C-alpha cells in the first residue's frame, strides 16, 4: 500500500544497478512492444514518442535510466528508427539492442535537448504531435518547446499506459516470484522468527527489509511497521516507538525483484486479542476475500472496491475504511488499474492489482490485509498465500 519509498542498502538496492527481468529479455519482446506502441501512435495521430526517466523507458528498451540532471531520452518515431540518447558516461550501462534502437551517447559539451529535437524532426519535418513521458523533468520539456514551436505535446501514458497495464506471461511470472519471496518473509513474521516485543518499529522494519533482500529482492521500496495506536495511520512511518505485549502489529512491506514489485500486508497480535479486535479482523478478512472474489474479467474496477467496502460498512466500520481498496502493480508499486470508486474501466486478463481493505480506529488500533491479484480469464488469481488469519504470537 505504501506511497513512500525507502531504498535500503545502497549499491545493490539503489534502483539503478539492479538486474531487471526486462533487461535480460530477448529483443523480440521489445520489438513487439515497439510495434504495439506505434500502432497506438498511429491511431492517436502521434508522430514521435519521447521517453525519459521512469519505467516506460525500460518497458520499451530494457534500460532503467538514473534520474540525473543529464538527459536520457528514447526517441521513437512513428516511422523510422528509434534512438536512445544517453549521457556518454552512462552508455556502458546500456545493454545495446541494435534491432530495437540506435544508441546515441552525448558528450558534456553537447546540447542533448537539441539532439532530441533534431531526431524528432526539428528543422526538417517538425512533428505535428509529440507524446512525452510523464516523469520527464520539466526543465527538459521547457527547453524542448522553443525547438519544436509548431508541435503539439501530449502525455505518453496515452500510448504506453494501455500496453503496460496488461501483463504478459513473463511479467506475471516475475510478479509471482516477487510475491512468493514476500510470502516467505511474511511466514517468518507469522511464525515468530522475527522478534517484536522490546524492539522499535524501525528495528523491525530494518529486519523485514533485510529478509526481503535475502529472499532475492534487489531493493526494498518500503517496510511499514505500525504497533498499537500507530496502526491506525495507514502510512505510518516506523520510528522509535517500542513494540509491547498485548497489541496489534501491522506490517506492510514490498520491494523490487528483477524489475517487478511485491507488496503484502499482514497483522499479528502479541498475545490473545481482545474481542473487539478479533471481531473487527474477522470482518476485515471477509471483506478482503470478497474483494478478491469480485475481480473477474469484465467487472469494473470500482465493483471490486464496492465488494470489499460493503462488508466493512455492513459491519458498522465504514467510516474507518479511509482509502481505496487497491492499486495496480508491475514495474512500479502503484500504477494502473486503481481499484477505487469512480474507476469504471473493466478488469481484463493480465491486470495485476492489490486488494487491501483496512479498518483504522484513530488513536486506538488499525488493521489491513493485502494480497496481489492477477485477473485471468478463468478467474482472479491471488499471488500471495501467506496465512490470512490474525496470527497470535505467544510472548
């Protein structure tokens, strides 16, 4: 669920030196993706696609660019060869794919924005419409505008978004492997292998993170640990608060493994839970199961949200479920499709998303239960299988 990112163990886990599943993929994967991107460009009358930092770039090239002040940009024209413009000092990091793109390193005294504009057609056949990646730094877009004065600019998500949202079999396999690794860490938590009582939330967060890395993740994106009243804050940041007996502990953690993300939430109770918490968790468990079961192909995303929310509201906890039921997941922790009221888009085979209802009583306690699910033609396929019960740990 977490929106913040905690990247631990720099070097291996800085998000830039990790091995991505897409980086090792056959060039035919990227040629197919480029062909499908160009088909959408043609439909939308987009002449050139410009992708800089972010995950659209590795989706089409296998290369994840560092978010530097130096410009990296894929120039993908509707007709003609694609070119990957990179700082010369970054060129050794690129796995070259001549069938997919031409590599154009630029030196420190060159103007990379002018290079991109030239490749896009400035000065010859200035493109009518260019689609720019959503995460491109504004400074580069502002510098590009006067070089393409007659060009109309649009968001590249209109092209790449519909492609990335439907995971192919290799992507589902990568998500499954990441989920299984997270499950193993959750099982250690539920089995009492991770000490809780007498440790700070931050210490347990670091422990969870180290175990994710040990299970094959390349980096940790977040590791929420929230004890007692802190669990009532859905995005609580683990700190110096000491974990004690007779309280609930919410753990929401995930990372990136071979380019694809994991995300799981499980709660444990340190000693027998009071009736109030046990009863609320039974409702939460039922709501999460209802949300998972509702995710059949063709069903609007908002219906999954409604299915989970209805159970919680009917039990009298509606005011304490304060966020959407889920978010899409893939190369990024949060991406389309979003499982929320108002999203009428129908689930399709290959959509991957979280189902994570929660109940949060301010200043008292909170709880959340989360799995990653893939919509398939034969029904929803949960990727997480760690115990869904409120596991009671003897302390």
